[in-house]
C-alpha cells in the first residue's frame, strides 16, 4: 500500500519503508513508486550507492519521474559523476 509507505517515510521509519517496498517489488519488480521510495529510504539512511539500482529501475519504468531524476542527481553527485548528475538534474526540472 503506497499510502502506508508514504506515511512510514514521513515518520522517518525508513526500515519499514524498505521492507514494504521490497514486498511490492517481489510481486512487481518494475513498480516505479516502490523502487523510488526504497531508494529514498536508503538515501535517508546514507546508503546512496545501494539506492542507485532502485532509482535506475524507477526511471526505466517511468522516465518522466522528476523526483527520481532529482534523487539520481544527488546519488551521482556522491559518486562524483558530475556530468551525469547534471543531466538528471536538468531532467528533473523539464
């Protein structure tokens, strides 16, 4: 239930967000919101490198997801891929 995931995220219960998203992703691996919220929770826990595959999956399923592009720019900045980070930052505001 995406509403429950959002509530857990807003309450900073990031482990529960990841758990609920993983359940959804077992049934529907390309679910863009589940991939994105899993990535957001991982990023909140300081796991930017672990979050990247989830963001890639979210963007593969929904290339117009602006917030996922914004989060990808942050992740790529941490990995020092500045050029790619700038591309995603531009996509976030298009």
